[in-house]
């Protein structure tokens, strides 16, 4: 199915174009209409289109009293050809009455992959040309539908809006815009473009769950992969450390899951001495070795970790200890645990267990079992906001959300490969 954007402010012409679509038997999976250059740029910022149908006499801003100018369409084609802030469509067809456009702007039309169709209300020539282009595009898309393709470079999931997602967007210090996904009004997505250390544009999307635990993270991961096709997938946020201060694990330290398991997976069996004996069946999902190596190198960069810690804006709620990164197994649990007995039982089955949280397993599981093209790397970076004891502390939650996001920002800007 094709995704199509019509950029035109003439209702009769738009109706004629839609009639051609109907006559061709093509029902687009997405069909949007923009009545100005400004609205068109917003659509192109948020979506990849197979075909853009452009009226050369289009206003910059929609105003019934404005006089459309071909320069506006030329500026839009320049934006498509040169800007990293919009998706380039597969094909642009300029349906226009203007005869001199092609000679005046031949080089730009070629660079924008734009073909001119001479429009006339009484002519069928442009209609036949449009039908031919539609059939060709449909054939090409069906032929290459299953080729690996990433639409976004990085997707980042957080458990909740506050403090995790708020801190994440703040740390990346970028112009985040809300992205609407048709038919999905229940999730708020934000997207932005940053530039990495090589000055490459990096397209990022983020979303947060509306409730905690792995069921919600699994659903959100599935939607993110289906709608945005990210090359890399991460989760940031907060976690409880099983290790203590005596083990060298402090508030704000980043816990990276080298393996993650579902601590609720197993069998409840009735025994004489225990009518609710839980027999765990922990099945681990593992961090990619390359990502493990990337994070291990960052752990050795003490200067970077000091910089990250001291850039946190509120010194009153910053840990007084040096920031560190710890790699090890993490357990995902279905609820906040304030029972020492339950915590001790989980620790029995993981000698080197690093921490406890609620969402990472759901993200890993959904990503590992997603339709292709799956993310290359999937990783959970969550920082210590409390310890896995019955006493809970929320003083360092924002700082912990900050440190996990800041370490990820360094990874995105300096350690990942983008084609």
C-alpha cells in the first residue's frame, strides 16, 4: 500500500486527483492533504511518503486571501532535497498549469526526484501519467516491501512520564515535537533530530508507558518497532539495586542489564510445609556483546562520568559519591517490592544479581520477537534510585533518571554507527 501526500489548496483539483486514485483501484494506507507549504513541511517531518503530489501555486501559510506563488513550491523542493529535518519522498509529482517551470528549475527538479505533469481540467493526459506512476510505485513497493529498512535511528522507552521521560527529553536538550500515529491516540510519541560527533543527523523517537511493569513495556515496544522501525532501542529510568554501598553501588549509579529475566516466571506448587511454594523458571534474555563492550569502555571513562554527575542542575539532590556504571544481571518483577523476604528469595536464584526493576524484560522480549526489521541493539540503562530493601527512598529519583539518560546521550552521540 502507498502513502501519499497531496499539497494543494484547490478543492476541485484535489477531488480530481482522488478520483484518479479510485479509478486505479489503489487504496492508500495513508492519504494526507496539506493546503500550505508550512503544513506540508510538518507532514514531511513526521512521515515518510511514497508519493507527494505538489501544486506549484501553493501558499506558504493557509489564508483564503493570499496569492499563491511558485517560489513557495520551489522553496519546499529545496527543503526536501537538502534538509535533514524532513523525510524525502520516493517520488514527487508536480501537477501544474505552469509551462515554464521545467526549464527554469531543471536541476532542482532532478535533485528532488520531481516530475512535472501538465494539468488541465479538460485533459486526460495528466490523469493517465498519474495512473502510470501509481501503478509503478505500487509494484516497486510490493517488490521491496520486505527489504530491511530503518525509519528512525534510535527509540527510547521509559516506564513513566515523570521523572524518567521528562529527564530524558531535558538531557537531550533538543526540540522535541509530538508525533501523531493514526489510530493510536493512547500513546504520546515525541521525535527529534540531533547531530552526533560526526555531524550525522540522528532521528530519535521516545515514548513512555502509562503504567509500570513488563506487560506495558512489551506493548509499547511492539508499537514503537511497528510504527517507527528504530535501528537501536533503549530504555532509561530508575531501578532498585540489590548491591549495597558496601559493594560500591551508590545512588545515581547506572545499572546496565547484561542479562534480564522475568522474576515472576515459574510455577506455584502446593507442598506440605508451604501451600504456595514458588518454583522459579528464569529464562534470560542477553545484551548484545558489542553493546556490552561499548558500555564497558564508557565505565572506564571516569572523566566523562564526573562531568555527567556535575552537570546535574540540582546539587542538593545529587549523590555525593562518584558516578559509576555497573553491568550485570537484572530481574524484572511485576510489582514494587517492599518485602525483605520476597527480595531475599529473588536474590537466592541470582548469585550475581545486580538490581530489580519492572520493565526491561518486557522490552527485551518484545524486541527479540518483533517482526523484521528488528533493532540491532536493545539495552536497558537504569540508575539506582533506591536499594532492594523494605525501606524505599524517592529523594534521588530525578537524579537517577538524569544519569541514565545522560550516559545514553553519550552513547548515541559517540558510539553508534548510522548509515
